[in-house]
């Protein structure tokens, strides 16, 4: 396949930063926890740490405490686990 001469002459910008936010809103976080727990409950391929976090977050959801967990995680400067 011959490369496009226009694309071959283009240079990638060096001043672009891509940020990854694992959770953008509470609704997305809740959906991730509930659906994720259901999925991993049927899977044994994940590591123990991810399973433990999923279990903790799911129990918080069951107890109505997931909003508090989300607020605590969202206020941290580090990435959210999971």
C-alpha cells in the first residue's frame, strides 16, 4: 500500500496532552460499579485487588453509600482505581 503523500509530510503535534478520566459522572460511576460487579462475579480471570475493590464498591452501592465513595474518590488528585 502506498502512503498518502500528504499524510507522509505531516508531523504529529508535540503540544497535545490526553487526559484519561476513568469516571466522568456519578451516574457513570454507579453504572460501572453495578455492571462491573455483575460481570466479574461470573469471572475468575481478574486479579484479587480488582475483585476486592469491586466487592467493596458494590457493597457501598447496596448500602446506599456509593455517592460518598464517589465523592471521596473524585476529590483525590490521583487516578481512580479500577
